[in-house]
């Protein structure tokens, strides 16, 4: 049995501030440790549930956050960027279940450090519905026939996951009290809950239901800046709906993810250019 684990940072117990999630912040090294230990809890749970192979995807920011020498050696690790399928790079039809650890709410929603892929997007919608990273990544997993068994993070993303994914176990590691404020479980208790939930989900993976794929995949992205939307217009087949909103009609989920990643990197380039100009003033 093979288990795929995607690990983000914003939804990890003990993490709530920008200083923790951005490389160079004084709290970043502590957040790396917390993220790594939640990954280890999920790996332990996967193995206890019967996994013979575990692949972990480092899914936060530059995607090289996990402390490799402290990661459970029973798992392989996908890390570094860029990657066409981002947080779900490495998932295949051989996987029996996907686990999303340390996830967070969507851009524009309530939740700790809520965003969807990029702070340069103010909202991302698929078929008119605002989407979290968990929901988009679940669509990608579903395109390979892989169900989502566990989602961990704050109360906001847990509520979304419980509604969106049939049979999922949502592990509430903390409650959002603001964008960068939380009421968190102790990391030790959160890890215990994650390990137990993953063990149960993996053991019962055969009963999980794969999320149905919609008949169409229309992506709308609202950019934080006009320049970001200008750059995004370089993506083939993109249509501009308004000064800051672009639309892309994807042929399949892989095409959808590639379009999101293209907009992600172009929006980041626009933000870097704007910052560079501001610094020269």
C-alpha cells in the first residue's frame, strides 16, 4: 500500500505568524521543526495503518522547509521548486490514499494565514466557486483515482474538508482567532491526533470515496495587482474578465494545475518587479 502525504506549514500546530512561515523570519526555524514533526506523525500513522511506501511532498513556499535529517527515513521526500503540479507533485495511480497535513483556508476566507497558493491572488475560483489549496489538490488527486483520507489544519479548513471530501477525517490542530492569531493545541497533542487519524484512514483506505471530477474546469484568478494580471495575460488561452481577473478554461486537471502555477510565478515576478522599483525610489 502506498500513501501520499502533502505537508504545508500554515496549518501546523504552534504556527500562526508571518514571521514563522517566511524564510529569514526569526520564528522560521522553529516552524520548520514543528512542520517536520507533524510530517513524522503522519508517516508513523501511515506505516501503522499498513503503508509499505510513503511519499512526502514538502508543500510550503519554496518547498524546501522540512528538516531532512530529522524526517522519518521510511518516507521518500519530494522537495524544491518549481514543479508543474506543486503540492501534489509525485502522486500517482499507485497511491491508495492522500493525506494533507498543515493546510489552511482559502484566499479571502477566515482562517490562519489564509491564501490560495499565493498572497498575490486575492481569490481563486473553479467553476465559480472559491477554492482552497486542499480542494484544488484533491481534484488533482481524484484525476489519478486517489481519495483524500485526512486533512489537518485550523478549524476553518477542517470545516471545508469535512464538507468537500466524503469520508475524510479532519484533524483540528488549532482554531483561527484572526489572520495571524490562533488558539492552538500543544504540538505534542496535535501529533498524537494526526498519527491516529492517518493510521485509521490508511487502514480503511478501501472504503474511501474518490472525489468526483466536474464536467468542466473554468479557472478564474483575481490578482492583487494590475501588473500581476498583465503578466498573467502571457499564458496562452487566458481571457481578461476585468482589470485584475483572468479566466482560463482547462482541458483537464493537469492543465488546470499548470495554469495556476503559471499565474503563480508570473504574479510573483510582477510583485518582485514592483518591490524593486519601490526600493529604488
